[in-house]
C-alpha cells in the first residue's frame, strides 16, 4: 500500500480519536517529540522493524521516546505495532502534525539566521507576518545556519524570503560574471 495513503489514514484516525478524547494538543506535542526522536536516533527505525524484537518491547521503546505522553499515545503505539505499521511511523507523525496544524489554524514558519535569536525577535517577526484580524497562529522554528553569513531566510508554506548576506553576495557575483562575459 502507498506510504502516503497509509500514513494519512492513521494520522486522520488518530486526530479524530484525540478530538473525541480532547487530547489533540497533547498528542501534537507527542508527535513532535516522536518525529524528532526518529530523526535523531537512526537505529530506532531499524529496531522497530526488526521481527526479532517483541511487540511489547517495541511499544515500550515508543513510549520511552515520548515520556509523559497521555494514555492515548500508548494505545496508538500498540495499534501501530499490532498492525505492523512501524515503518510508517515517521510519515504518520508528519501527517498528524500537518493535519493538526490545518485543523488548529497553525502556520509553521522557519526563520533561519546566522546567529541564535532570542524569543523577542521571533515574536516580532510573528507580529510582522500576521495579518490584522487573522486568527492564524504562527509557529516559528528558529534555525541557525552560519553559512548565510548574516541576514535571514524566512520560509512559510511555499513562500521564501531570502534576505541573507550570502544570497546578496551571490547576486553581486553573478552580475559581475555576466557583465564580464558581455565585455569579452
């Protein structure tokens, strides 16, 4: 079965279940932690799809990856393991985050700077981006990338605002090269 279809079905069912139980926000935090753990601990995925590891051990690992999770998370982990969908966990988590954001009116924004920024600057960016009267909530992820030298990159949805020193220098270099080719 298609990875996208499976992951969206499980994510949608999980979101619906969490809405009934009124724990969708807590599950959102759990899915963020789970996804971060899966991405950081490369061997976790290998262990989860290993048939020699028992189902109870797999569920235990998933619960250890997200401490302080609501009981609904354990039930979700048990279902995924029972249905042998462990290999889709990463995609299920991504799909849940996406569905939850859409449902809650959250817009993820990625702010990349050359040096760490404080929460005050992040809030200022959020205020500048938010349309007056809009009830969209901006979720800003701060990323530090020294290769941009200075300035910032701002990404939201499919839009990207590049105000980095690196891109400005690249544009200047391109103009110089283009002008020198015209002269020759």
